[in-house]
């Protein structure tokens, strides 16, 4: 991710500006912002994996089974979904984004 926003897309934006395409250059600059967010997200997820915190939180949170939609509240999701019997790996943090 870092290489994309730090080297690749800035070079594309520069080339677009030099070739007379300011709109294309502006689009690449916006893509750089997106790639920076991707890197931040990736680093946080990698840290969770390194610290064995993918399925563990300090405070109770809601976890949702991606297979059946069962929602569980706790610091860790169940080892097996009590509704559909899929393993813990089917759980993710439940976020209402509607």
C-alpha cells in the first residue's frame, strides 16, 4: 500500500500534469488519499493478527456471524455459532452502517 501512495500514484499524477491532463492528475491525488487509508487499515488489521486480537476485545462488543446473521455480545465471539454451527472464523465485528 505504501508504495502505491508514496511512489506509484504520485508519478502517475506528475506525468498527467506534465502531459496536460489536470483532471487525471487530480484523480490520482484523490486515489493517493484512499491508498493512505488502505495502509492505515491494513496496519491495524496486521497488528490485530500479530497480537492475537482478531477475535478478542477489551470490552464487550457485538459480533455477527457472516453466514447466518446471529449476533453475540461479548469480549470474544463463540468458538462455534450457536445458530448455524459454523466456526468462530465466520464472526466479525457487527457494525450498523445503514
